[in-house]
C-alpha cells in the first residue's frame, strides 16, 4: 500500500520554517492516521523522507520507522533531530 501526498517544494527552505507550519503537520498527521487504518504498528519505510517529519510522527504513533533520502541537506537535518 502506498499513500502519496504532495506538498510545497521545501529544499530551498530552512528546517525550522517547515517545523513551524501547523498546516503541514496536520496533513502529515492525517496521513499517519490513514496508514493506521491498514496497519496499527510495525515497520514503516518512507522513501524520499525529506527532513523526517512523517517519520517523526509515525514513530510517535508506534511504528518502527525507516527513511531513505538522497538530498544531503535533508539527511543532515533529519539526523540532527
């Protein structure tokens, strides 16, 4: 099962800017809830995980999370969390 969602391009923005956007957080939270309709816990892989916001929220919901990202700036920011 794959759930896709689009958001504004964020590679030109700072990590802090995106963490302060409540609208994005609500949308990511809704996506986590959609995943939970099919699976309540277990392993979850996010391909193109960006700064890791989805992974962070999925982990808080009880998933064991893994992320793959090719953009070095995003990987560094995600690892600093």
